């Protein structure tokens, strides 16, 4: 008779372990707002986990950029459960303009399982109102080293 005391640990309980790695693929965005006078933007995406930030390349003159760029973040603090995304318009002559932002709770990920998600991008319009400013498609996966 099998020993029922040998219960395997749930995959989700080991996902947020120090030493694991978060792989993030920033695939594409669409429906971004035009920040340049000619009706387009030059978007790039900043990805942040804890104190680590990495950026995609800039895609010029588009509101539907396709990056398909991958990044790896070390999991250094198990209390950091959110990966944040900021979409920016690159400007050569002035400071870059924020196009919108979104985030994802990585504690919902299972170890070794890739999750493709489309996140609503929003931007603070004024003190009380958030405005939808497109969508961002990413693939997230937590792996052991």
C-alpha cells in the first residue's frame, strides 16, 4: 500500500525561491498612443523585477511594435512578486514620454511552465483617472538555474 505521507511539493511553492530565474520575452504591443506630432511613436519597453531593469530596443515610427526580445532576471528577493513593464516613446531632442504601464503577479506562475499573457497598458490621465493606452504581449517563465 502506498505511503500517503510522501506528498510531493506543489510546483507553485518552489517557484519564488531565491536563485531561480525569471525569463521574460517581450513580444509585441498594439494600440499604443501616438506621442510624436506625425501620429506615431518610437516605443521601447522597460522591464523591472525588484531593483533590476532591462530595456528592449527602440522601434521607430509605430504604434504596434514587435520586439520578440528576451531577458533573464535573477530572483533575489522572494517578497518581490511583481514584474513591471513601462512603455516609453524615445525622443532625441527631449526627455522620453511615458506611453503607459502594466504589471504581472509572478507568484501565479508555475515552475518551468511558460505563460503567454496579454496585459492592458494604462496611463494616469489625471489624479483620479487611468486611461487605456494599448496592450502588451509577453511570455513569462520561472526556471531553476
